[in-house]
C-alpha cells in the first residue's frame, strides 16, 4: 500500500486502521515541496527538517525496508519511506497528526497545536548534531543546503551583523567554515565521517572500507592500489596498474587538508585520541598570515599550494578508477571521479612518460591484445554480457539493475535499466540501455532504435546508452549527440564492438565467461 502523507488526513480512521493492519508493507511518501520551486535555501532546509522529524518520530513504530529521495513526474521531489508496521496504533496516530502539516491547511488543528508543533520542530533542528538517525540521508541534504546557501540568507537578516553570525556559527561548527559537516550518525553506522559537496574526510579512528561500504554505494569488494601522480598536459594524472585518471581537484584537496589540519585534528586531540602531537604546530604553518584567520570562509580559502607538504601525500586509486583516496597525516580525503583517460590519451601518456612506463604500457597492451569472436554469442547471451558489464560498472548501483525479459520480448525500448550510485550530494539517476546483436556486415544506424527519444521521455531517464556487436554509423552518433545537447541526457556509454573488445581484453574473467578460449589467443599484430 502507498499513501501520500497529505492524503492521510482525509482517511476515515477506522477503515484506514483496518487497511494498515492487513498489509505486510506500507509506503508513505513525504513531499519535499520547495525543491525545484524556490530560490531560497532556507525553504529547502525547512522541508528536510520537517520530513526528517516526521520520519524519525515514526521510526520506533516500524521496521524500515527502504528509503529514497526520488523525482515524481519530472518536477516534484519526494521522500519515500517503505516499511513494515509494528505498532499500528501509534503509527496511525502520528501519521494522521503529521498529515495536517502537508498540503492544504485544514481546520483539524488550532493555532496552539500548530505553534507547539513548530516549537518541537525547532528543538529537533537544534539537536540534529547529537541524534542517531534511522534515515540519515535527509539530514545530509539538510547540512549541504544549510552550509552552501541557507547560512548566507540567515546571516543577511541577522540582528547584529553577518560577521557576528558567522563567528558564532563557526565557533559551534568550525568545520562548516570549510564547507564540511559531520555525517549524521545512523543506527547502521556510528563512526564519524565529514562530508562536503566536493569530497569526504575520513578521520584516523574511522574504518575506511566500512565507511565506503556504508555511504558510497560501492561494491563490498573494494580494491585500492597505490597510485603514481604526475603532471601531463598541465594537468594531474593518477596511474595504477589497472587504470589512469585525470585528477583536477587540487583546490578541493587543499581545502580538505586545511579543514582536517586546522579543525579536525584539534578535535581528535581534545578526545585524547592517538595523533601526532606536533600536528597543531604543523597546521599553523599552512597559513602565512595568521591575522587572516577570521576572514576565512569556505568559498574563498586563503592558502598556497606550497604550504602543503606534498611528500606526505599518499595516493590510492580503485581498480576501476572511480575512487581516489589521499592520505595526509592520518586523515583520508575521498574523491569520486569518472574522468578516466581515453585510449588515445593513454598512448600520448606512454610517449611522454618514463617513470611509470611499465604501468602505462600494461594498460595499452591489455586493451589491444585480442579480438572477440562474436559468433560465440546470440541475442540473449549478448544481453547477458551487457548486463554483467553494467553490473560491474563503477558508476552504477548493481542492486538497481533490471533486465527486461528475453531479447525478443516486449521491453518498451529498454533492454536493461539501472540507476547511478547515490552520494551524499547527489541522488540516483535512471539510465536506459539498448543491446543490439547485429551481423558484422551491417552497421547500427539511428533507424534501428528510432523510439529512443520516446523511451527517454516516457521513463524520465537521465542517461541513455547503446551496446552493439557491430560498428555505429554517423546517424546514430548524431542522434545520441543531439540527446546530450538538447535534453541534457548522458549518452557517453555508446559501445560498438571496438569499445567492447578493448574493455573485455582488460577484464579476462568476464571475457572468458562468454567466449571460447581459442578466441583469447590471437596474433596481436593482426588485431
């Protein structure tokens, strides 16, 4: 059963109780009414606090199955809470009460009732840094909008001055000056992490892998490898034995380090945790002019690159290039990226680079060492191959993947659908993929997937991709480029047989699952 919270006030209590008592699972949808319809960050944080307060109040009376912030009808943002009712009487009592504060105002409550409710809501907002949450994602979004927008609105109307407001605020939450907030502790994860809209900071006492599993959406088997860093084409590149990425986050990294050195290390010292006793002196060296400290705000940091001791930076890169971990004085600074070097860029890097030549050469060799015998597959097995590629793809949440029947079934123009991973600052987005098993003597043209635009509109997809066993012709490239240009749709995953072969050559286990061993042993010079 599914109910919008604002509709519950119109339910007849006795019949509503019978319905709830008879259902195994219930979904309550709370509208986040301001998102997408206001320029005020204050309105947005008030929505998040209201929905969080309602959700946490009913949490003792339910067993939560799932929760998600999602888009409805392309324009409206909702928070969906799916659960099993436990204490039905108290659950219904609270749902009916809360329903009066959503949608159109009713006469069910008098002014005193409403005043009392908003007093409780204010008290709840003042305690969010001390609570344990059943659904912490709402508070993550609350902090992000407070720090990066609402503070400035509140400060402009502060009774004294903006400077006094920020001085008072940053005395309570010094990490907010640098754009970071402490994660809301949840019933499932009570270790400390610091988030910003750019990256994370994981303190020394927090388990790195457990934190990534809890919040990043990455698979349980997270493989990190030491990475080399170099300058190439006036940009920074990170390389390990399986991938290479562009890393242009120096400003964010230095901002993150300053927060950890100037604020978070002091917090650890105050907690008598194990940390280098000289760190307090070291953090002061990050700033040439200590008189400028009061002027610091996280949007305009004052520091110089040479004030960070680069010899202490230790880089790690995941095997798929989607995760960067940079350690500095015990703190891990986490960045998520999709900016992987293309094959041509890797070749240019190979010509340019000597210190990490063997690693780069390995990337090139793995990509071109063999061809795939596509005759080993058929329509169904090719869709299964595409399913496995997306299932392992670092951009996507493997638990959300759906294959729409057999290859010849009615799939509504969708062979596979999957959502991107959620991050503290970005909600999952739906991607639709078409898998076309086509003879090598033909090319894949736009006419073969002429309904793609309708599919994107019908299902509200934010990304659209194509896999095929042949070449993609210009008409299809033009159509996909048009989706990106005119509709803002991500169409970057457009893999012909060439992209598929180079990917599979680098991931032998996946290739061996679908192709006979003889297809693996081919003359590289003939490929």
